[in-house]
C-alpha cells in the first residue's frame, strides 16, 4: 500500500486554516494570561503589607483602683487591613 493515512482524511483547506488560527489564538491567550499572572504576583510581592495595630491601654491596678466598683479600662483599637483583591480561579 503506497498511500499515506493522511490522504484518507478529507480536511478542507478552510477548516485547516481555521483550526490553525484557533490554535494560535489559544496559545497567545494562554501566554498573555501567564505573563499577566506573573506580573501580578511580582507586583503583590513588592507591595508593603499593611499591618494591623492593636493597642490596649489598661491603668496599673493600685489599691484605690481595685476598691472601685467599676474598673476603668481604655481600649484603643486601630485596624488597617487591606481589602482583599478579587481573584479569578479557573
């Protein structure tokens, strides 16, 4: 048998071009997505993380403070947490 297997498959030239174009578009989309992801990770790593600060001030207990019916405690809380960025997971 001198025929090749590829000659049995009837693929039009238009379908072959469309398939190659689709493959090229998919490849470029995946490469661009990978580059964007790499850039985003590098950008997030360079950002300085905002730390939460929790300060609690309580007066030193003395005999007069312990004798009071309601002990006074001053609490100051400052929390600056970054808003989580929306991420797409496929």
